[in-house]
C-alpha cells in the first residue's frame, strides 16, 4: 500500500469530527511509525501528527517533536512546527503561529481534497 493510500485509509476511517476520534489510537499509530518507519511514509505520518495536534494538548508535544525530529529530514519537513508551537502557547495566534482554530481549519481543508499520489 502506498503512502497516499495509507493516508486515505486513515481519513476514511476517522474523518474530521475530532470529538469522535480516539486519541490513543492515533498516538499508537504514530509510535508504531516511529519504531517501524517505512520509507515514503512522510504524508501518512504528517496526517497522523495533524490528527494528534487537532486532538491534543501540551502533553502531546514530546511525541510530535519525536516524530518531527527523530525519524528523518523528509518526515521532519512534513510535520508543521506551527502545530508544536500552538500546543506550547495554548493555541493563541502570534506573529508566527495562527490561532488553533485556523490551524485546524487549514489541516482539514488540505486533507478534504487530498488524493493519493497514484490517483493524480
């Protein structure tokens, strides 16, 4: 299964109603990817980390940082630093960080039109 297909599988399973997405399942999937990284999985890991941001709080910062900085440069570039900064500052808009709601809206908007690369 390709990176894009794996991402679509997650989108189809969980959707974007964050009040009904089990946070622990997302955490488990991220931890699994960190331990067993599959080359070409940057988009999939980005999606999982985005879900965790949308569901998360300050306690999730270490896992997001681990995914961003400890897998490889490709994955690191895909995970938005803004998500980490937003969790650190309580979701407040700053000069360099949008409001938590704006960031979530942008994430949802991006993935609502997402298509796996083999469908382009």
